[in-house]
C-alpha cells in the first residue's frame, strides 16, 4: 500500500539488475500451457559480456566499465543457448562461442539427448524467434527433422510469443550470470551446469504449483 500511495512499482515489476520498470511491448491475453512434456519446446540465445580476469563491473563497480583499460580489453561475448519445455519448464543451457546455424543445430542435438535422459522422449514442436540461424540454417532444419519435430516461428517483433524462453533468460541472468561476483569468465562458465541441475531438480517454480520442473516428468 505504501508503494502504491507513493506511486512506486513493486519489485516484481522491476528488472532485478537495473531497477527499471519492465515494460512489455505487448501483454498476451491468452496464456497457455501444453498438456504433455515435449509437446512444445522453446529455444533461444542470450548474449552476455565476458568477464575479464580479476572481475568486471560486478566486482569493481560501474565506473570500471568506463575505464580505458576496460575499453581496450574488448573481451567479446558468450552466447548462452537454452531450451525449455513448455509443460514442465525443464531446461537445458550451454555457453557457446557464437549463434551460427551449425552451432545452434549441434546444441539442439545435445539438448534433445539431455531431455531424453530426463524422460522427454519426443519433441513434437520447436518454437524459436526469427533469427537468421533458426530460420535459414540447413543444419537446423536437418536436426529438427531428424528429431521428428515441427519448427514454429514467432511473429516478427513479437517476442512475447516465445515468452517462456524470454522469462527463463531473465531467471538465468539474475540467478546465475549476475547473482555472484565472479573473478574470471571461466568461473562463471563452470557455475552454469550446477545451476541448471538446481533449477531442474530443486528450485521451486511458481508457474507449476511451487514444484521443481523434474516433478512434472515421469521417472526413467
């Protein structure tokens, strides 16, 4: 009530990293959830800046990013590829050097194997945005076909249609990439796989009744 009297937003309405109010370009009136694991898988890539040895702005403050040394470093980016199951919210991520078609296709192959081991044996549909690698890559088409899946593309400039992937990317950033102070890029990279295991097996998910994603998968 105090926040509303002062016309301030709730914390849930703000970006955890910047404190700015999250302004969606569109609110989806129809919310959906697939009935079975594997019925629909969302796929996306999140680009994050690499951490210089000794730590970046998280360790030394925002002014560090404006120093001459920091500008000269130009460490580039890591590309975090992720897939998430629409029904269970079970997810898989890898850090890869780029977002080219062959890279995306190889990642999808490994992600499908990871899902199979967890009990998601058949991916029926794969939803992505309209990135060049997703829409025009022969390798992506071949892997999708080999999985017996049908690829779906969101409408251009409508990221909310792939909202579960977008939301997972935000969780990935706040609970893994920027949650701890990492002094090297290698240390952050090494922390991703354990975080994914925690997310799938222990972290309670509000959208599925406060249970972890693994609770919606059949034992294998």
